[in-house]
């Protein structure tokens, strides 16, 4: 089930190479009756983690300003962009996933949402 969901997410991102790899892993597990177990490894013990923390500008994604304006017209006005950076925010006040001097807060999922 987990790999199936992973494949679905990859399909959304349209990464042919990753879909192929996930399919090979899935078929290999089925053929050998192998179960995959996932576990959390703290960053300080995971040598693969530091490169994943080095985000680059090309990883910044956002909807177009036109589409945001449409959504803002339907359900706005919005006053805070909870999932943005200084590179892709659509309104002046935003929360960033990492510390940013222009952001009003960091990591919106850890913020208190209700007074």
C-alpha cells in the first residue's frame, strides 16, 4: 500500500525515472516475498540528510499570480501565506519553511492556529 501511494505521488510529479525505479523495487519485493520496513533516522545519524537540507532556488514552486488572484477572489481576502518563501509569496505576510528575515514566522505546521 505504501509503495502504491508513493507511485501515485510520483505519477503526479511525472518523473518517469522514479516511477521505473519504484516499479522495479515493487516487482522485486513481490517476486522474493520481501517486505520493506521504513524507519526514522535522526539527522545527526543520517549521512544522506545534509544534502537534502541544501535547498536550491529551482525547487521553489508556486501557483501563478493570476490563479492566486482568482482563488483570493473566491475565498479571500487572504492576509497570510502559510506555505511560502521570499521567492514565491503571493501576499506580503508569509510563513517560511526555514528561517527567513522577511517571514512573520517559521514552519506554519508548528504554529498555534487558534487564539
